[in-house]
């Protein structure tokens, strides 16, 4: 199956090219990125599993053949200070926010929906960071995460 045809449909890229402005709530946008993630990962040869419920710190398990990877997926479609920003954190009931650790996840995958660009970042690379800003369509000297753009090879092993 040609997944490159489906990804623009899932992400709304085709509508944006026509000048249409799509408005989704954040939960719906996340669901669309989850569907796009499954298609992308599968098209790259990974087996994809989704844990039952939403109580784990990771959203997916990727089977690369030699290893299972716990992957947290974050997505955004909002530009902030010329870049797309996500926060690699989660809420802890009664305690506020906490950052992901290597005991909880192996990698963070970030989907920049308007550009349909993916970043694959090992948990060790962003440990301690409260915000991650991406510049997939703007030249920027502070584009710290560009080496992780489409770095799916990091999940091979």
C-alpha cells in the first residue's frame, strides 16, 4: 500500500495546500498524529503495538526485530516564536508536571503536522528539557533538534 498518499489526508496537508484552514481541537489533532504514526512506522518496516488504555507513559511499542521501543508521541500544529513547540512532560495527579525518564520511555517522536515532519529523539537527548522547539520550515541557528529529523534509524537498534 502506498502510505504517502494517506499521510497527507490524515494530516490535512492536502487541504492546507489548497489554502483551507483546518481547526481541530488538540485531542483530535493528537488522534490524527497517532494514525499517521502507525502508517509511517509500518511503512518503515516496524511492527506497531498500542498499549491497552492510556495509563502508561508511552503511547506505542515499536518492534524493530532486535528490540522493543517504548515511544511517546507528541504533535503540534501551532507556531510559537517562529517554531513549533512541544513540552516533553506529563501530568501527575496531585503533583503537577513531570518529565519523561529512561525508566518510562525509550524515545520521543514529535510530529509537526503542517509540514508532516517527524523527529525521533532518544530520551537521553532531551532529559531535563522543559520545552522543545522545532524549525522544520525556517532556517534557524538554534535548531537544536534538526539532527533528529526523520531519524527513524535510531529505533533500529
